[in-house]
C-alpha cells in the first residue's frame, strides 16, 4: 500500500492552520465540483480531496496521521506499525457512510473502513442497513415503448476473507418497466450493499438514460421528430405516416402548413402515466430542379403564382 | 435467462418510501432530510403517514444541497438557491442538446 500525502493533495504546508486547510479544501471543492468542472478526472480528484480533508480537518486523525507519516514520502510503500489499532471513532464530518466507504485502502488501513466508519455513523443514529448504491442504465428509446429486460454489470467493492477490499463484477438482469423516462430512478429493493450482522441490504438505484436516437429526441415524456414534407403536402394538406417505436402512425397535416410549424399529437410520446406527446417539427423540403421538366414546373409556378416570399420583410 | 433471475424494479416516483429509505437513496441523513423538507426546500414532495414520494430530480437535489452545505458550510437556503440555479442550468443544457447545439 502506498503512502498518501494528504497535505500535498490539499496543497498546504504540514504546519498549516486549521483555517488554511479549510480554505484550501473549499478552493478545490469549488474547482472540482461535479456540476461545474469540465475536468474528466474531477470525480476522482474530489474523492481524494474529500479523503484528505476528512483526515486533516479532524484534530485527532490529523495528529495520528502526522505521527504515523513521519519519514514517509508520497507513493512510498507504507505499512502501519504492528501495534496500530485502527478503527478510529469516525467523528462525524458530514461525509456520508457511502462516501467514507469509497475512501482509499490507505485511509481504511489507518482509520478503519467498514468497522470504524460505520460504527461512528451508527452511533450517530444511522441504521446499520447496507448502503444504497447508484448506477446508470443506458437504454434504447424502444425499451420505453415495449419494456425490456436488460443486463447490467456493476463493479462493487467487497471485503475478502482477510478483510481486504476487492472489486467484484456483479451481473444483474433487470426488467425495464414500459413508459420509463430519462432521469427516472428504477429502485431494486435489497440489491444494494449487504447489511452488517444480518441487517437488510440497501437498495440499488438505477438512473435511466437513453442512447441518442437517430430520428427522435426525448424531452421528458415528449418525443420530438423533424418531419420532412413535400411542398404540395404542406400546401394542400395531407395524411402522412410517421414511424414510431411502437409502429406507424398516420398524422393529418393541415392545409397551408409551413416549415417551422410544430404539430402536437397528444398521447403519442413515451407511454408513461400520463403519456407524453409527439411533437412534429415540420420542414418543407423542395424537390430538386434537376430535370428540364422539374425546371419547367418551377418556371410555371413563378409565372402563375405571383408569390413574393419577402413581402412582409420590406419596409 | 431464467425467469427467476430477472429483477423487477419499481420507479422511484411511483414508490412510497420511509424517510430513512429516501435518505439512504439520497446518501444523506434522515434528520437532515426531515429538516429540509419541513423548511420547504424540496418542491413537490408528497408525504403521507410517515412515507414519502420523492422524484428522481429531488434525489439529485438532495445530494447537491448536502454537498454544498458540507463543503462550504452553506446555509440551507443558500444551498437550495444554488440547487435551483443548477436545475435551471440543467434545463437550459438539455434544451441546447435537443437543439443540437451542445
């Protein structure tokens, strides 16, 4: 196990005052805030920063860390002394058990992971039930129309026989309910982290995301689709067929429709409760004037229709 | 794939949960959550006889507010204001994506 220099992580001197440590932490917390940072490593960096702050902001843990870390360089192989008790009372610093459980092996070795961290939280009134776990599930839009069974693989930390944390791949087959929308959470009761000493396991929460669809854009319950129309369909009105994920739908285009109009077909979006709408963005497409006959048609229109598309834009 | 191997989930929006279950799902503490609901910092939360129906959006909101309060010692109202702004940012970003501009 490698020694971690928490002072270096926060960018503070070893004799930094508590106030300076707090300032340095806040600066980094702002820099790596998941809603703001464009840094792809932001999440991993924030984990390190949280871990460093959990130790250095707690006088007891900081003192223990300083004492143990004497003479160690960052990255150097670290072995705690044999009489090291570990299993610190995890003073509540606002890090949830799920976050604390995510801290490094180095942290766990020094201050205890499952035992220390959870014991402290349990004393603070939090149940000893297993943690809820979060994951994302990527679905096709079609799954929301038909429902589906999807297989997902999760990498979950697990304690082995010697109390070391290892990552284990777990595969689950999940029934996707029909009518599911982007951003919704599918809750699988009892599929989260196992509880301690017989307590029930936590839940697994899967956040639904859709893969980009070539023809439809999803907006909550609603589906948006750009519908190309021939000029005569737009001018004279028409009934056109739109291929939805659950089959074709006939839509009436009103006479005199224009590009940029939006038609709303109620209840034909995602089949949730209540169902969403289908929003059709009309786009009139001109046939190319590629043959003499086509050119003649356009010339005839120009002569016969006396149409000025810019009439309203003149001063 | 055998039938018994397939797990059937429930949608969070449609599920009534205890305060402890909601708090665990948000990875926050129940006391924290109870106080914030009481103070009206979560819009559209339904409570009935000790159980709660919490939207997925509110779950994200809880995690954001919790983090802001912890990392910056933000007052709950300030964290809620930040969460409002982030949600608006999310909405605008979604609109950009839909328009093919992001």
